[in-house]
C-alpha cells in the first residue's frame, strides 16, 4: 500500500433480501495521523467491499463491521511513500488554484468522453490507449447511459438491475442506428423495469476498472453522477433511491485519489430536479466523502451558485457564443474558487455550434483560460463513418488541438511557484503572470491578432529574457535579453505569445 | 443642373478687413416645392461662393445678398432629373435603416483614410483610383491634420492661415520621419501662428475637389470635423472660432449630396472639449444645414448619447476587444437609430490590437453587422516600407478583405425591400431577414463554425430555394428547393452562410 493508494477489503456477508438496502457495512481506519470511518458497499454474490485511501504514510489498523457481517473483521497495513506519478488527490490550493496533495501544482487539462465506459470493450481499450498518449489529465464521463444525437444505442450494461420488470426484448435493444440525427424521430416507449434499489454490479465493476486505469495514467476521473440525456427514466428515481445511489457512488469510488464529483452535466435542464434536490445531493456527498474530493455542478444555461460551501470549484460551460474563457478572471473574482471550463465548444464539424469550432479556436480558448488563472477542457466532435465521436464514445483523436494543448501544458508546468493569474495588460492582449513572482514571469498572449512587431514595456530595473512562443506551430524562439520599452519582431501570424522571464 | 446636384454661384465682393468674419452672404433658392436659405462663404481673392443642392426637379430662382456684396444678385436655373448613379443624399429610412433620397436602400460599406486629403497630390490620386475599384460607398476622413503613429509629417496645407504668427521654419516642417513608432519621442514645440478666424482657402479648395470626386464615384464623404490627434493646437480654438469653423464647413460642403457630418473621431479623448461643447456643435450643424445631412459623433471609450435629437445615426467604435458587431442589434434596439460601425479594428499587422486583425476576422465582423441590421466600415494597417498605410494615408490596398466585402455588398443589394434585420436563430448562428419579407428571405451566417452539414428548419407551408454562400471564397452554390426540417450538406469550412428564399 502506498500513501494515496486504494486499500480494499472484501468480506463475505449476508445476501438475503436486498443487501444494497437491508445491511450496512463500515470500515474504521486509524493511524498516528488520522482516524477515518468509511462506508463499504455491496458488490453482489454475498461480497461486501470496503475501500480506503490513506492520506499519510505509516501503519494503519482497521475494523470492518456492520449488520452485513456476523462479526467485525480487523487487520492492518503499512502505507509507504507514494511511487512516481502518485501526487495524491487534487485539492483547492491558495483559494483559486489547484494542486495535488503533495503540493505539485495541478493545471487541469481536461477532455470529455461522456459515454466511453458504456461503449464496447474494444473501444474502451482504444480510448485508454489514446488517453495514455494525450496531454489530458482529467476526463469527464457519465455513470448513466446517454441518449442524444449520435447516442441512440443502448449501453452495454445498465446501472440498475431490471429486477421486477418485464425484461427487455433483445430485438429492441438496437433501437435505431446512431445515424438518426437531430431532429430526433420518436423512439418507442419501453418498460425497462429497473429496480433503482439494486445497482447492477457488472456496470460498476467496469467503472472500477476504468477509474483505476485512469489513476494509473495520472488522469483525474471527473464523474458525472446525473445528466439530462435520459430515455430510461433514471431522472424519475425517488429522492430516497437517488440518495442511496449517491451514497453507493461515494462508498465505491471515494477511495480513488483521482476522483472528482460532478453532480450533473447541465443540471439546469433536468426538469425533474429542484434546487433543493441539488443542494441535498451536494451536502450528502460532502458529508459522506471523508476525502472531500473536488465537487461541483455543471450548467447548461444558468450557472450554479458556486458560493455554496460544498462546491469546491466552478465547473463552467460557456453561456455566450462569442466570449467563453475570456470571462475566466471575472468568475474567479466573483466566487474566489478555481474556474474549470468543462465545456467551451469542441473541435469538430457537426451541425451544432458547441461541436464545430476549429482546433485553432479551441486552443485559443485554452490559452485564454489558463493565462487568466483558470483551467480548460477539450472535446472533439468530428463526423465519422463509424459514428464514433470522441466527445461521447472515445476512440481515436482525429483533430489538431491535442498536440497544441500538450505544448501549452508543458509551458504551464514551467511556471515558477503555484500557478498563474491574470496580470494587467494592453486591451488587445491577455497577460498571465506567476502568482508567486508576478513581475518576474509573464506571458503576453496575442490571440487572433497578427502583428509583425510588438512594443513590450518591461520593467527598467532588471533584465528580461524574452521568448516568442508560436502556440500553433509549437515553437519557442529566443528574442534576446531586454529591459524597459522594447520592440519585439514577430512573424505576423495569429496565436503568438511573448514570454518574459527575469534573468 | 440635376436634382441633388451642386449649384454654385461665385460673386465678387468685399475683401477688406477679414472677409471671413466681417461680411455675410446668403442665397435664397425657391421653386414650386421648396424655398431654402443657405449661407455662402468667402473663398479668398474677393470671391464669395454660394452653393445649393436642389431637392426637387423644376425651375429654381435665386437671390444672393448680404453685406459682402453691393447689390443682390439674382438668377434662375432648371433642376432636371438625376443622371445614373445620383440617388440623392443618404437619409434615415424606417427608423433604423438607411436609404438614398430616391428610396434606393443604402448599405453603408465604409472605409477609413483619415488623412488622405493631406497627403501628396500623387498619393491622393492613387487613393481615388483605388476607391474607384473598391466596394466602398463611404469614406471617413479628417479636415484637420493628424499627428499619430505613422503620422508625424506635416500636412501639405493647414486649415488656417498663419496670419500673425512667426511663420514656419521650413527646416522644421519635416520634423521627423513617420518611422518614429510608439512610444513617441517628444517633438519640438513650435509656434505655427495660426489665425483661426481665417480658413486657408487652398486647404479647403482641395477638399472641394475630393468631395466632388467622391460624389462622382458614388462614395459618401464622412467628414470628421475634429479629432484628438493634434499637435497644432487646433483643439484649443476658442468657442467662437470653433463655431465659425463649423459654420464655414456647413456653408462650404453642405450642398454636396454625399456629405455626412462626423463631429469628431474619438470625441471622448479630446480633453479640451466639454459635453456642452459637443451639444452646441451638434445643434449648430443641425440648425445651419438646410439638408439635414446625416450627423453623428464617434467614440473611443464612451459612446455618445445617441438619443440626442440632432444625432441621426450611431457612429460606433467597438469597445470590447472580443465582441464588436455582435452588439449591433442591441444598439439598434437601444436607440432606434441606424447603427454604423465606423471602427471594428483594421486588417493589418501593426503592434496595436485595433490594427492587426486578419481579413477573415474583419469580413466576419462585416457579416455580423449587416445581418443584424447595421452597417460596417473597413480599414487597413499593413506595415509598409514607404510607411503608407491605407487607414490614414490611402494609396493602394494590400489586404484580402476588400473583394470579400464587395461580394457581401452584392448580396446585400439582392435583399428584397428596404433592408435587413436580425431574426431569431439558433445560438450558434446569426440570421438576417428582409425587414419587408422576414419569412421569405433569410440568411443564416455560421461565422467561425465549420459544420459539415446543417439542420435547417424551414417553414412547412412553402418551398424555399436554398443556396450555400461561401463568404470567403465568394461562391454561391444552389442546394435545392426544400420545406420543413432539412439537412443541408456543407463543405466543413469556416465563414459559410445559407440563404433561403421562398419560391
């Protein structure tokens, strides 16, 4: 066991009745530095699992007990130093920044494959392979299946058992091809007969596997707990069933260091949920998650009230079509919480405006977000003969933005200290500076402008090493050491930046 | 004489004292339809001129009188039907649209050469030649010389006589090369000795010529009466001198049908002028101009109060760096006056953000402006070895936007009825419709998006001829006749539009 690793105890217990509802199991983990009580969960076939993430090194003892087992189970383990690549969970650091628990700054360079864990196993393997070669250190995905444009096939498993229902006619499973684009034709009414009190463990075991594999790749799993793209009636679960589902999720996935909780995607267009529901969900997670993983709610039209105490960061979707991440610093100033742009339109060529911007524009929005002190997420929606679109299904990347985002990420990681924030600049540039050395490390980003030269006003009291960064062609070119007002020659292309570092 | 042509009577009169101040001359023109009294002006060497634009066809009689002449001069002329290309002055039509006096809709496709009439005569000739081959039907330019980046040479003439002053040392005229870029070095203090009560008629005769030539080319002359780029002290003229100057301008140029009055460029950064000054200037022009030419005030940071009764239209400079003409319909709704974007950044590659956008972006801003019911102006600021930049000096166009603006203009002129306004559309498109046939003529503009297809919702009760417009490559491709929800295949490029016309 390593610090911030995932310890798991599997114990046999009662399986009569509905073990998901009828029995409880908890684990109490104690070391010199912490004592933590966590809920376990039922994993079918009489097996209960209790998972725990040690936040410290050293010896831990544990007791597993509850109505699910005849007698408590006790044990111990040693948590050792984390191995390379394990920096612990991501936390809010310095009010508006993110950092891993070991203090390493975290620049959240996300991507989105909403339904990838509900695709074929081969496609999931390809997605993981793509992710392993990508710059992305966070991925957003849903637990529930998704019904939407390009997403009209049934998932490979459902999150709940179809206990008492009529059962599903296999002939109806392949309802219609994905190629039924918007506007959608009506779909047949079906009674799936879900028993929302019985999670389908086959479904969640696959998520166990994928979240663990993401952890091993150093990728945060931004788990979307609910969403509006429902044809299965899951948004009509009772409040009690919904709360039980959320507790099950926390018990099952809370011990993975790479987990973030996203209460919902586009919460505000789920008609069956009220403001009180969202508050109750948020508080439930905050109270049940002993690790206090990052937790937020993602909007469609109306931003959530990010000032709520259980909201750790701002999970933002752009609401203006023209200005997106340009608002990053305004959001940071408003809520004093990290700003994470989880939807700023995707590189692609589908009909709708959220899925047909160029790679250049997506990369530009990334630069705006990070230089203003925020974070941004990618997605890709290129039409494909096989109807596999990265944004929902995963698979392979076809676009041009990912290598440029990787280039940006390497530059972000060169920031001295804890991170970046917006600095004052001229009206036509975005200037990011190191929060811990605002005068000594600055990047001037020129976006869509294409100047052939730039007048740069450097401080008079020191020498600055100036570099020209071509954010699209991914080059960094030295431009001498200067002080005071300096004319910097540029190639006359768009998407240039100038970095000035005090010598 | 043709209707809306310029009638001019030259009479000899008194030349002792200061004829600009000491004597008055007016003309009274009468026909069956109108009686108009206009001020004449002194043009040096004992000659007074009285200019008049007949607004009707038919016989006119006139009387020229005043203290400048010993006895009234009378005469008559016949105003005949206008020749081709003479549509009369541009007026506000239908509250927020523009039209020529003969009813022809006017889509104001402007450009900007602030100081072109103060450049060498050869360069001015080249500018006129360029304009004659361009799509532009309006040009903004200054009367006063301009001192600014790339504008540090003295003008070929000054607008006022240097009557009582010390005179100008010829060695100082070429103060420094234009190449003294920002930040500007200090310039020597000079006493030009201007007599602001004595317009320099040589200066204004050249403007006579240029405004007439523009008129013959069908180009509106958007005359900028004041501006902040002053090193000659003209912004320190007394209120009386300023009012006399404005009256002189109205008397001299009001009878040209193509004149628009722009009280100032960037009025709000002229520190010597107060809000009361601007109001007095505006009212003075409204009261003295019998033709009520279009009149507005152009901002830098703060928009003028366009609700003032003498303001005919909104002369807009973008104040947000990212969203510019996207605000067109909001301005129209706010003031119910035509929205004319006179500065939305220029195609070019100089250091500052107002002068280094791409041709693609400038053309995109034009489409946004016109489809939302407004108008837009062009400018070009490409660096040049000879320091001739179109935006200020004129000369030749080097960029790529003008042919695309010409293409847009041809499409605008195909609009049935009086013009365009914004229609409701999906969030990722701008839809312009014909104000007189909103359901029957619509253009969906997709801007920076690059969809490979588009779901178009046409009315069910009629057939629509659909065309794909590539606004950059300047092609119009038929895409069939459709009704209802229709999938339109697109090439997957940016800057596409779809036009639907009821058959």
